[in-house]
């Protein structure tokens, strides 16, 4: 991890787009930034047309003045390469570089992201503008970090992509024989006799080959990563002491495996926009834990969130009073070294004119800006909690012992490739959704007051007392061995349905489901039975009833103990939930989609402790050197709550002994333990 140059403590600010405003507004902007405590802004993300109004002609004067003004006012710049939004002239000069959809439609300029990362003309233009920026601003005192591109995720199906895809497939599979075997092309006469016969998975008559589609998603992730690397190489050459990153974005439309990208950025940075107000706190914790997983437990940065209005879905949702602060503190509690927003000033026009800003349309005399200002005054008080970045002379990866790490002893496995595979057409039930399964697993931990890490399948998992495996459809032999070894050493594993079904090429493992985990779980399944409606589930120990939906299986115990059975239908009295001793540990299997209460019951049986806080109250612990520990207590409800806690309030200096009172949508950060060292 490399921290932005010249910044100590937590980052605070957002995307700044001064080119949208008359120059006299810039002076008001920096005055308000000082008032709000802003110390970092992302600059120039969508400025290509302003920076290069015609091919090879650059107009840097306005950006010179902006950077000088920021520097004079103590604000540093996360300077972006503008390549996510090519100017109109580029599409006219290079129509072959405009993206092609799966149905063969060539898209036109008129939005952002109108490019193909495999088009040579686009790559060359991106490298040129990146080099021009780096050469001009390499020594500017405001430059703190480079921000390459924006929210990588745009796919394409053009002929440039086809050629690059074939080269990638050659490198991955080696021979056509190996590819045909991996893709099971003997089905439907798809056997390929020449590499040139292979195309991206474009629109076709019926169902596409799922292995073909999966490999294409993998390829797109690598192709975009290649585009990032090309710009990073220029920036590293000209400014070796300035960290380089890009902003990760999360969504089903994003063909990016961020586990693979995390090693390529100097600092993991994410954008997060929750999909609903009622679920916002849960989804914020989910996103923050995922970012920390990508960062390998090291600090990361919340690069974008909404200020005031969340502009996603069918209608806008305004954050309620206090939620700008609460959601920001959730990210900080779970490892972010700051809180950034999109954008600084709400736009008066353009495609996202209704997206909220730190300075909303109403201006600084507004509830939103007052909360932004108060948050900016609060964050510096929390600098002691964050992990100090490595000093310039430190070896790579070394960090200060004065910081802290999030305490988490439960892990949830996360694999975007499973998400891509399960969402393919032609599966037994379109209601089986990978993200739903992962969100439920994380949600139940969050509601139980348990902070979770996300772990990559195949990683070594010795430190966790429990690992949840929701819907891990694709499982390699190496991943199966790693999970088996984890349980043998004494770990507890909770596996949910549709896990271990296929290998990494999306080929079904034969001999009964869940193929990769049969011995580990002590069960064998010979039949899937997707459900049209709820089916009762009865627990063996006390006869309590729950319900299973979406999915069921004909489970045969082979050494496993039955914890719950189906109570009706074709599976009446057959196992629904099992527990199996494997080595020194235990492995649980859940063969249906349980409601939250029933799933929580299984987790408690597996050893999850009882909730330590009222519903809606979030407790996150950070632990540092010499016995230092901090507790973040966040109340997401509209009622006052009490929790058991001891320590000194970092924000007020008040001593807390035994009982901490949290006002509605209130928060506290307590320091506990020895403060020596």
C-alpha cells in the first residue's frame, strides 16, 4: 500500500469538476473546501475534451490554474487520466474504436465509456494523453496520486476484441484440443478446428456455451487490466514516487475480477452506491468488507459515495439526516483511510445533473453541506485509529506498528467468477442468484454483530474460526483441498446449496453433488429439485419449523448428522440441513434457501455467538500494537440504544464505564486498552 503524497491522517473530499463552472466559482469552491476540511480532490476524470479539444492540441492552462489554486489552499490532487470519456473527435476519427454490443450494434458517442479497450487507436490515444499529463504535472506540488481511468467495466464484441480474445485463449489453454475439452464443444457440434473460428459470445439463436461466456468475462477483466497497466507504466516511468490507482466499481455489469486487480494498484479504492435506504447500512458494511478483502487487510480508500442523494435505480433516494456521516464512518471503521464523494458540486446540467453533491444545488446554506462540513471536522479526530502508511524509506509492504486492523474471525468466500457463471442462461432455476446467497451470509453476520472478512477461494484460512461458503458453484481442485484442510485443522465450514458443482471450466463434477465437497460434507446428492413455492423444514432437536424456498435437493447422508428435514412434498422426511465431523473440525450443509431466522439458527449451531448489540446497532473493533484497541459504535436506528462498552471517547474525551448510550443515528468511537508504545 502506498499512500497519497503529502497527506497524513484520513483523506476527505471528492470528485472536483471545475471545467463545468465559470472560473469565478473556483475561488468559492476552495474557500468552501477549507471550511469543510477537504484535503484531497479527484481532478480531471471526465476532462479529455477540455484537455485535448482536437487531436494532439492540448489546453492545459485552465488545469494549471486549478492545481495552483488547490495548492495555495492546502488541497491536494488525485489527478485522473481522462480516458473513460473520449471526446467527440475521437469517435469520428476512429469509428472502429467505438464499442460493439453482443448483437452487433456499433454504439456511438453521446455518453461516457464509448470505447473498446482492445482497439489499438484507443490504447495509443490513452497513452498519449496520459504521457502529456504526466510530463506537465510530474513536479506540481499539489499532485498526491494518479487516478487511472474511471470505473473499469465497459465490454465490447468487435473484431479487435475477437483477435485479442483468441490470443488470450491460446495463452490460457495452450491448444485447441485443451480448449475444446474445457468448453465441452462436442455438444451441439461446436468443436473448433482453427483459432480463427472462435469469436466473442455474440448474440446467437438459443443458449450460448456457458464455458465460452465465462472465459470471455475472464478475458474482459484481463483486457481492461492491460489498458490500466499501459497507463500505469507511463505514470510510473515519469513519477515513480507518486502512487497509482483506479476506482473499483461493484455490479453485475462489471466483468472485472478485483482480486486479480488488487495487486496492480498502489492503493485499493472503491466507489459505493447502496441500492436502497433500508438496506444501505448492510450494503455499506458489505462493500467495505469486500474492499478490505481485496486490499488483503491493509488500508484502502472509499473513493466515491453519494452526498445527499443516491442516484441509482428507478428513483432517487435522499440520505436521511445523519446518514452521510454514519455511512462514511462505517467505511472508516472497516478499514478505509478516508471518505470521498462524487461529486464536490452538484452539476447544473448534463446526464447526472440530479446526482447529489457535497455542495448541492441549494448551495452551502443547506443541510447536506452542513453535514459535509461537520464530517470534515470530525474525521481528523479519528486519525489515530487508521493504520499509518509506510514511510518512503520502508520496504515494500512494510507498515507502521502504530496503526490498527479490523478484528474479524469469520470469513465469507467471494468469487466473482461464480457470480458470472451462475447468472448464465440455461441453469436449473433463474431464481438461484449468487449475490443473493453471499449477501444473506454477510447480512446475518452483520445483524449478529459479527465483523467478517471476505476471502478468495483457495486462500489459506488458518485464522478464522468459521468460514461461510455461499453458492460457490465453481470449485477448483486446489480450492477443494484448501477448504478440506481448513476443516481438518479444526475450522468450522458452512456450505450452502449449489456449491462445489462444477470445476473452474464450468464442467459438472460427476458422481453426485456437491462433487467437490461430498467427502468433506459427508453427503451425496443425486437430484436437484428447484422449488416453485415454500416447503416446510423441521428441525430435529426441537421440532421447530422454518421454510425453504427457491431450491431443494435429494440429500443422502454418508456420515453426516441430520439437523433438519423437509416436512412435505416429494422430499418429505429427507435431510435438508446436515453436520459432519471432518478431522478436528465440522462442516455444515444447507440444501435449500432458508429464511434469515433459520439460517441464523444454523450459524449459531455452528458456533456464531449471540448478538451483542440491539438490531441496527453496529459494533466494529480495530486492534493495534501494544494492546491498543478501538470500538466503533454506530446506531442506524431512529431510537436511542445502550451497549456494553468501556473506554475513552476519542471524539469527546469522555470516559465510558460499562454503558454507552447512542442517540438515534448517533455514533461513538472508544479507545480502550494500553496506550503504551
